[in-house]
């Protein structure tokens, strides 16, 4: 049975940042996961995937890591109505002038 040593997250985050810099196009979390596994930085387990995601998200929020590409998720914004927060606005986007947009 293969036993992996404790994960050193600062090393993993630094290496993941280097990996992202190696690509001209965007990088997904999945790509980073498999690179980290192949370099034996993290084990190949679902819980480690979730932990990697959490650590990189934290580093992004702190400004220490670039944005990743997310090709699977869609952002759903509800249509404005009487209960829509006032911080949301409607603005034309391309040919769909009725699409709502959220301010971040």
C-alpha cells in the first residue's frame, strides 16, 4: 500500500501557480489536480480534490493565485423583480438586451 507524506500546502500552491504560468490559455482545477498528482504533491483521492479546490480558492481570494477556467458551471442570475436586491442592475449585452447582469 502506498503511503503519501503530509501535504505541504504552501509548496502545492506555489507549484500550482507555476503550472498556471506555463500555459498561454486558461487552466482548470482538474488540470492542476492531475499535474499535482503526477508530481506527487497530492494523493489521488476525492477528499484531496476538494481540499485542493478550497486551498486554491482561498489563495485566489487573498490575491496570491490567478483565476482558473471553469468550463462546467454556468452563472444563473434571476430576472429582476420586486424582490431583486438594488445592487443588481439590467444592462444590454450584445444582441440580448434583456439579459440581467450582476455587479460584483
